[in-house]
C-alpha cells in the first residue's frame, strides 16, 4: 500500500511554500520600485538633454574602447518657435 502524508504535514508544507512565495514577491516588489525610480531618473535626464538640444548644439566626445580614437558627435536640433 502507498503511504500518504499526514494532513498536518501537508498544511505545514503548503504554509512554508506560501511564505517563500510571499518573501520572493516582496523582493520583486522592491526591485520593481528601484527600477521605476531609475527609469524616472533616466526620463528626467533625457528630457533635459532634449530641451537643450532644441535650443543649442550638444557635442559628445567619446573614446572608442577598441581603438582608443576620440569620436566627436554633434547633435543639432531645429527649434521652431511657436506663437
């Protein structure tokens, strides 16, 4: 005959599984909050850069990690005043 787990042991195992799942969900919730904050920060930075580009040129100086050459990128926006 096949042995069956006692009802109390099954409930205890389910309670431990539920507790582990709740802890993981709490960790995931914290990570999502952190990601949300980082995305808000990136959004603010990009918005500020776009506003500046629309008013004046922005020049990016980047060093190539492979060959070590300096690369200059100029971004110029066409600002059309309204009103």
